[in-house]
C-alpha cells in the first residue's frame, strides 16, 4: 500500500530557519526536495527491469546545499545563465549586478535563489509550494521579488515545475531548475552513451565568455544538431572548445522540447516547457573533486542538465524575447520532467 504521498520532515535549523526534507511519491517515482535553494535532491525511478535508482546528482544531507558549487537540483535566479558585464540598462538607468563569473553575472550571483532558505508555504495532495522573497537590491537587482515554486508529482510520472513571481519594480526575471541527470542512476559514471533529442533548428551563437552575439544560427550540419536523436558521446568529442555541450537551443514549440534515452537502463526523460530556450550542459567541468549521494566522485560528462529558460543576456539584447517583469504582471511559467521506460 502506498505511503502518504507528501511528507515533510524537519531536518535541522540554520540561521534560525527550519530546514526540511520533503518527499513526493506516486507509487512509481519518489522525488525528494529541500527548501535550501528549493532544490530537488533525488528522483528515484525504475529501469526496464524494475530496479529503482536515483537519477539526479546531489548530496546526502540538505545542509550541504548551502555550499552547492555545481548548482545541483536548485532553482536558479533571479536570472539563470549570464548577463554580460554584470550590467544592463533599464528605463535609461544603469543596473550593476554582482560579478561572480569573471566580469559577468551568472545564475543570480554569489548568493542567488539557489543559496537561500525558502519558506515551506503549503503541502498539497500531490505537491508542495515553496516561497522566497528576494529584497530590493539583492545581488544588484531592483525591486522586491516574491517567488513561488510549486512541485507537483502526477500519477503518470510527470514532475511539474510551476514558477510564479511578482515584483514592485521593473526587473529581469528568468528562473530555471538546475537538476543534473544520469539515467543509469550513475551505475555508469558517464552519459556519453545516452541518446539525446532537442526540438530546435537554431541556437544562440556565443563567443568566448559564453555570452550570445545576438545571432541565431542554424543547427543543421553542426555537432549541436539534435533534431534527430544522437549519442551524446559522438557529439561531445566534436565540441572541444566547450569540452561538450553548453549551448542555448532556440525551441521550435514542438513538444517534448527535449528527450533523452539511456539504452542501458531503458529510462527516458522528456522535457515539456513553455520557455523559448533550453540550455543543454553535459557537466563539462566536473573534475572528480565533488563527492555526492551516489557514493562516488562525480566525473566529467557524468550527467546532463536541461535548463529551460529565456535566452542568455536578454536584458542587453532587445532582439531576444523580453525578460523584464513589471509591477502588476505575474511571471508564470511551467516545465515538466516526464519519466518513462523503453
């Protein structure tokens, strides 16, 4: 008989705030979340033989997510990806952000949403809502930004990620989840044999600092083209400059936006989203120095991330989709991770 679908356990207190482990179950899949960084800490799913494994990189305890250099499982923001020069102009005023990536601003800064202790607002029949209010000026961003994150685990093995935010000043908002997947459950410490597909015909061209040039280039004929499923390892070896995939795909609107299949286990991940872009990153800079929940040191190309997003550096690129949230508007977007077996 299925245990209670949603449980929350008080794990610790940190800086006077309660730290929770929250578990979502549907009989097939189990998802665990902590309110530090609103992070997904584990996703246990079966393979074609019914063997259940955790398919996301993470840590063994919630408090380790305060120090999370590779952004395991967390909600990234206020702005996922990079803002060039940590500077943009809004209503003719210069806005200077923290510089945590050379001269640039990355993933919300030094202490972005991924490092915050979120409030456990509500537990639902099949999900949970967490909340954080980013104060005016945090990491340089204007406005008090109230963010809510809703995780819902459906009976058909879809994990729905619902993002909402409101602000009292005009400010850029671009939120994403930064889970790293290895569909073998890290039995194989590399995702080179995974087969990947992304429904995109173009990508945002970038230069050396991983910032977009403003051009959208065709994927056809390049190692980045995943419109038809391809083995990650065959393409990684042709992307020497980046050491693998680290690119923003311009989605064409067809669903799923992405699908990855592990031939060894039979596990499938599909990503369904209303966002215009998705960043595929294949853990190119993992170096074996970080020990995680799988009782192993995570190696280069040990996992992949599919970050649904608006385009990088959009506040400096008027030709890109708008990312400025205005008072009275609601930032609202949904992404679904769907788990299946072949």
